[in-house]
DNA sequence: ATGAAAGCGCTAACAG
DNA sequence: CTGTTAGCGCTTTCAT
C-alpha cells in the first residue's frame, strides 16, 4: 500500500503538499498539482481509510442490525439502505440479531467503538417483547445517532420509519366486506412484534367478530390453520405476514378449497414467497426498499444536525391484486 | 467517547500503563491493574477501533461481495460467513454487485483502501460471462487475499469453496432412470454462471438425450416450460436452480399434471421458495451456511499464512426427498 | 506556494 | 513495574 509519504519522498516535496494537491487545494500551484496527481495515479494511490477516519473522527460508515437475514423483507430494506448510503459515500456494515436481545446488544456495543457514525436497526423480537431500552439509551449517552425501521418501541422517542400497519390491515377487512365476504379469518405468526400488534388492532377496529389465529412463530401454524378451515365457515382470510399467507394457501389447497371462488386470501408481503405461490397471492406491498432508503435519509439528517426533532415517517402500503382474491367491485 | 488519555489523567498514570493494564500485561502490578480496570469499566471505556486498526495495520474486518441479496442462498452463505467471522473476532462488511462487473470492481476498489484484511466473493454473472480477471489480479498485486465461494473463474488459480455440482446433477439423472423415468427434462435459468454450466455437464454425462430448456434468467422461463410440457412427453424434471423449480412446479400444476404420479420434479435448492411450495419440492440441498463458514476459514488460513498453496474445497450436496418426487426404490 | 509541526487514539520498543 | 517516546497515515494550522 502506497502512502502520502512515499509519494512526497519520490517527488521531493512535503507530505502536506501532496495531501493538499490531492484534495485540489487552491494553495498549491497548478504545476505541482499536475505532477503529484500524475504520480498518484501511476502508483495507484488510495488514501488509507483508517488513517482518514482517525483524523476526521468519522467513519462514513453506518451500522445496520437486522433481526433476521432469512427474511426477504429485511434484505430488501438492506438493499435500500446500502444503495442509498453508497450514493452519499457511506459504507454499510451489517450485523444480524437473530431476534435475540443479547445479539442485538453485542452489535450495538461493537458499533459503539467508533466503527460507525450512526446506526439503523429493527429491534429484535425479544427486545420488543420485554421492552428493553437500556442499550438504546446508552447509545444516546454516547451520542451515536440511531434510526429504527419497520419495528419500534413505543416507550422510546426516536427517529423511525414504519408503514401504516393499522390502516392497511383495516382496509383489507373493509374490502372483504364490501365484496360480500363476511366469514373472515385473520392469521398471524408475528404476535409479539409491533407490526403484528398494530395489524391486529387494525383488523379489530374494522370488525370485532373475526376469527383470529395468532402464534409467536410459524411453528404449529400449519395445524392451527387446518383446524380452523375444517371447523369454521370461512370465505376470506387476511394473513398478517407472508409465511402465514403461503402456509394458509397451501393448506387451503390441500383441503380442496377453490381459490378464489370459495376462499379469498390476502397476505402482508415481506418477500419473494408470495410471488411464486400458486395461485399467486394478493399482497399488501410494503415497499421495503423505500423503507431502507428513507431510513438512511433520516439518519443522514440527524448526522448533519443532531438537534433535530425526532421524526416518524409512515409509509403507505399498496394492495396488489392477484389470483388468490375475488374482486367484484 | 472516553479515551486512554482521559483514563490516564484521571488516575495520574501514563497512557501506556493504562494500555498495558487493559490488555492484562504481566508488566503491570495487580493493584494498578485493578484500579485501572475499575475506572475503565465505570467510564464504559471501549478502545477506539479506528486507532487500533491504524496502529496494528489490520482491521479485523472481512469484505464480502455477493451478486444478489435477494437470493436466499447467498444470504445463507452470508450468515455462515458472519457467524464464523464473529467467532474469530472479525467483522463483516457486505456489498452487493447486482450481477454487474462494474459494481463488483467498485466494491473491490473500496475494500482496497485498507478497510478490510481480506475479501470473500462470488463473482458476478457478467464477470463470469466475460471472464474478467484484471480486478482480481490487482487485488493480488496489492496483497489483499480473497476467496471465491459458490462461483469461480477457471482461469484464475485461487482459494475457493464450491459444491460438487457436476456429480449432484448427474446423480439425479441416474436416480430418475433407476426409478423407471426415462423422459427426462432439465430446466435452467442460470445458463451463464459456472454452477449452471457444471450442472449441465453433469446431467449430460449421465445421459446425452435429455430435453434441455436453458435461459440466462427466469424471464420467459414460464412460457418455455409451458411449451415444453405441452409438446413433449416428460415424466421427470431436474431444475438446475430453485426459481426454475418453483416455476416449473406451478406450470405443471396449472396444466393439471398429477405430481408426483405423472411427473416427478427435483430442484437444486437455494433458499426458502422450495420449502413452502406445494407439494413440497424434492431438493438438492447445498448447505449454504457451511459454504459460508468454510470460505471464511479458508480466508483466515491465508490471512495467517500468505504462502499457502491455493485450496479448493468441494462440499457435498444431499438429496432431500419431498412430495414432488416418486421414489420406488 | 510550500513546509513544519501537531495530533487523531492507540501500541510497543526502550529506558529508567 | 512504570513512563517516555516514536509512529501508524492522514489533515490542518501556522509559519515561512
């Protein structure tokens, strides 16, 4: 790795002259600049990132903690963050909490050692469940800005980017009803997390008499759904997460329901599963990439001005109709 | 952010004493150590990562370039890398090439500024197609070690971790034949990439007379498969990538094929799609997490000894039977 | 227009 | 056992 010093020696000028020339300072004569630039190019000089960071006291890097990398929704958000960060000359370091509070804490601790200028995260399942916020407060005491995306903790005022879960869910119930489907079930495998709760509140605000199957994860979901479909009269189902959507669809087909004639299914969409389901699921599109982009922008704003008021961006969803839903309107 | 200097001042000792105490040096008396450790803990001292890196001339960070973050297979590899790296005290920086040569080059260039100690990557589709290796050679001239995973470039001797694509594919054809299925088709949407080519060679080594549908991406695949199934007599299909698998399954069901009675389907497995297909696809499991882990280990070995011979690790796949395949053996 | 010097926070060789 | 000093590679202030 070639350094400023080596360039300086070779040209018999001082290190500071080289440094200034490379940053196109007006202090340096055009001639000297040209000479220096030429050699730098020839030698393939790249400034040592670590040294620059140490000197500038900033890393031009953001840290991201996602709860689960196997969830396509989060990888899409990641993509949004990464591409947006790149545009502004920021790098992205990614860690995964695996929905564990402990892993999340460790990530934040690591990020706190000066590795990043700011943090983007969706709190883990555990963090939300136990409403743990100490580790976030510590971040704040260290003056490391952070932004929540997708999930958040009510008790903690902060910057966040979320979707309008409540309304999105409510509207689907209204849609079913307007289409004459009144035996409605709601299925969720994300009972604990904030988005799951909001969606549930949304459906209940539309109709108090829904059949609800709710679990903390997709384990056993298959059996519960089968039981529901066998015992109850149902002609419309809203699934609050994509895995529930696909599982419900498959169970319904196994039980020989005619879809969408006898049974309409709509699902919140987190990824790629619904796209390749058969028949293709009608989904509530969450625009994950945009969530990522907006989150990064929010962080960037705060990086530039730490005194800003905390901001919450709520993104709208869109209902994308496919073959799993009857639509007579 | 609290520094060594501040701790030193507060305790009226020198910076180096504090530094040594915190690294538990035998040079420091037990008493002084205790005092220093206590204050460090109280003040929540964390060594500044950037400074340590600059001093040590290493970053304890590896850079990863994946072609596509929407492919579950790569996120699994990522998970393997990240968790293994973490165990060895390494951080992971992730970039995405989007299958573009240019993006890949930019990532490597960025990594070359001293941000990482080594690099793990799967070359982009374009890189493989045009057999571009200049940017890898430049890495080598800068003495930054790198390891390929999943995909590789024949022309470049290097460390790599791959699966036994050739044999895995061949064996499935043999399996079909032993089960009396002789009208076999092979479907692929990964024509360009090394794994796709190897798998194709594998099936051809088993049987030269297969019906092959091969595309560069999944665009138009649907139509091509439909055409095949309508025109040709087929009772067994091997899909060389998961997307082909799921698409083929759905088309076959749309055309009312009885699966697996009339048609058996086996697919290479990259992710989560096949798991939630209906009926569930029989898959060739590629143990992605292990690919990630082994890749990191290979890189770690080279980081420790740059003189090692280049190594190629070939991981075995396993055939996981599900309902999409008839198995009479 | 150029250079000398200080310093970011840390480690480590060397001196005492 | 503790401290002094130098230096990683860079930027920036101040002097010339």
